[in-house]
C-alpha cells in the first residue's frame, strides 16, 4: 500500500468497511507484469462512500478532485455509472476521485449499487478483470484462464458497444485473447483486427 501512499491501517479499514481493491492493481497482482496500474480502484458497498472518505481525509494526504481537475477521469467513468439512461447495469453507483497532495497518485472510490461490493466485479466486461484484493487475500475468479491470458466477454448483447471494443483492444494489446463464447469449447479466438472501433 506504500506505493499508493496509504497507511498500514488501510487493510483494517478494508475489513471493517467491506472494501476491496480491483482493476489493474488486482490484475497485476494475479498476473504480474501484464499491466502498469495508473490508479487504484477501491470498491465500497452501497452507502459506504462517506465512511471511506472520512478515513481518507483523516489519515491520508488524499484530497477529493472532480473529473474537471483531472482530464483523464471523465473518460474513465462516462457510461459506466448509474444515472446514464442507456447504460447497462455495471453495478457502479458513483465514482469519487482522489489525488495525493504530494505524490499525485490517484484513487478511484467506486460505490457499488449493491450492499456487497464484489457484485460489481462480476459485472465487469470480461473474465480477465474479475479479480480483487480483500483485506486478507487475493481472489481470481478465473485463475487458469487469466494465467493463460484468455477470457470471455461478459455481455448479453450480440453486438459489442464501442466502449466494449475499446476494452477488448486495450487487453489485446496487453496480451489477452478474448474467446468466442459461441465456440468456446473449440477455443476459437476473436481476431484482434476485427475489434476496430467505429
């Protein structure tokens, strides 16, 4: 946690407030070296933002910032959180951004739309990002597939949205292959060049 300028009490707070870490940090723990995390994603249960904010403001040098304060933040959350009329249920209710006063590191505190924050993780776009770190362990929902750097899409739609295509391209560039769910038993891979974004 020192890389993110968080105190040793962070794991106790994670336990007490039912908070988990996911995103690129969790994937990098499960599959070391596959990504370089730019930020730390912390998932809190529904209604848990206020308590976690108190911990951050009382015990760290993180300050809350807006999307306008940090130019990359808007693209990270647009069409992912509740309140966007046409968004599928991602399990995310709100996202609150924090930047460390001296190091500049960024925390994304994501409030789940469920009382159990891990519910959100199982709504992620693909199986290779269904990993998380709890206060006492590391969980990978698909360890064999993640180690083999293959995964399945997590969508009910026949057509991929531009956002989903961008995610698949991002992970293809990181060495992950997306299996075609229709013929997964044959291990057919979706060709990288078929994932062009309109």
